[in-house]
C-alpha cells in the first residue's frame, strides 16, 4: 500500500492535490488562533462547561474556545445546505434547477453561499449579544462591539466556505468535510495530553485506558461496516436494438445504503435538544431553568431517550427527502430495466420503498445508539478528556473512508496498483 502511494506521489498531479489540501488545512488551523477583537478569551473559555458551547468547540477544533475568527466553523454553511435541500423538495422552481444538470447545481450552490452569509451574520449577532450578558467577556459591550464581532465571525465563516470549495475543486475529497475532520482530529493531541496527566495523578489507571482503546476499536469497526453496508437490489435490462447497435441485456444492481442519512439526523436531533438549554441560559434563575438543568441536561435518562427518538425520526425524515422510490422506479422503467419478479412501475416503487424502510429502521437504531454512546463510554472507562461522541465519530470515519476512495480513484486513473493489491 505505502509503496504504491509513494510511487503515485512521484507524479505531479496527485502530489499537487495533496500539497494544496494540506496547505489549505494549515490556513484553517492558523486562522483558528486569530482572536476576534474585543473578547476576553480567558473569561470566555470558562463558559465552555456548558454542553451547548462545548459542542461548537468540538466541531470548530478549539476555535470556539479561543473565540477566533473561525469560532462558528462551517456550521452556517451546513445549515444553509440542509435548508436548501428541504426547500428543493417544497419549491418546484428549485427542484427544476436541481434537474437541469451542472448549470442548475451552480445556481443552487450560489444560493447556499448567500444563505451561509445571512445565517452566519444572524448567528454571529446572537452570539455577540449573548456574550454581552456574561460579565467580563466583552471589553466594551455595545452596538459597535457587537457589529465588529459579528462581521469578524461572518468573514471567518465565508473564508472557511471558500477554503472548502477550493479543496473540493483543486484538492482531494470534499473540502467542507475535510475542514470538520481536521477540526475534530486537532483536538486529539490535547486530549491525549490530559489523559497522560490524569494517569500520572492516579485519577485513572491503565485498565481504564485499555478499556477505552478496545471500545474505540470496536465502535470504529462497526461504523466502517455500517457506512459501507448496502443492500443491492438486482436489476435486469432488456436488449434494445437502435440501428445496428444493440443496447442493454446486462444485469446490474441498485445499491441502497444502510446509513443513507449519514450524520445529518444526529445534527438535526442535537440542534433540537440544545434548544431547551439555550432557553435555560436566558432565564438562569427561573423554575424552568432549574428543571431543565436537573432533568434535561446532557447525560440524563430523559435526555438520552428523547435524543434517540429524535434521531430515529429524523433518519426516516431525511431519507424520505433525499430518496424518492417512485422517481427511481420511473428511471429504471424508462431505460428498459426491471427487478426480477417485480413488475415495472408502481410495484417496483413499492418494493424499493419496503426495502428502504427496513434498511432505514436498522440505520436509525444504529445512529441513535452511536449518539448516546459517550454516556456509556464515560461510565465504563471513566475517561472524559477525549471526546467520543457520535457526531464526531461518524464524521471522522466517513471522511476518512471518502478520502481513501478519492486517492484510490486517482491511483487507478494513473494506472497504478492502488492501495491494496
């Protein structure tokens, strides 16, 4: 594997793509240390004991804790993309744009960029005002300070969006995913350092670390298996004679992934579960705040049950949006294909829908389990220095697999053997 990779790097194309990707990720990591003007970073860092703030810090790779220009990370872009996907189903004009090919997708991408800037500015204004309510966080609270913070954060998000698009265009893999991947992985060294300090202090033992490593390996293996798992529905195409040429007559398959929703259902569920904590932070001394902080915070039984149910629901919801069995059945029929034993048209759509529902059920159960996994890992191992959450794990494993496939495609394109002989 390493020999083939080393041989491929001697060629200029793949080597340039890798170097460009690493250079853009280096810019991202440097920007994560550039502070936003008017913020007392030391006072702000103490607020991250709140689970709501801690999640943003995980996604941003520590940039939120420092309140740098990349503090919002690429979250507004993700939200804008999700909203655009939902609107594409609701608004016929956007649905038509999506079907127009490359030009239509370019227009939708442009709308997502505008939406990213708008959502980013709104979110930045909200963050600036919220920070102003905590004494000592802002040096000089006021409208001017709020605008400076909002503009700085929005500009940082726009720059990250541009970096992600450049990586996608000139580098390796999906740039937005790689930015999130780099942010999560960047926290591992500090987590390992904290683990070593706890080991020296006697807070944890070698058995705790061994248990953590074993559980991590098992979960990562399960994630790889589920992400790569798919149900292949056989499709047979009839022979067609056009002029002197014969088309069709071959057998293929329709791949339906077990985890078709990816990490999106977890993001939806976490966004809703964070809403009560946000409300409680607005009214810190009320009875509602006391109830939420007592029975509805991260790790409680009620929180985990509702969180798992939301993820299960959003798994079905998101798959229903991105995959339409009726359209797939019509396309199969249009090109002269059929599923053996199933009539074309409506019966094919019903059959695909039944298979997809069963796969989505298994995928939803797995995602819900992965999402509440950190609670069990912490109780079994006693290690809290390394974040072992479902969202981070899914992103890391998914992006790593996707990047490996991109590199494999480049190697095969250059007539090399690939990673595995």
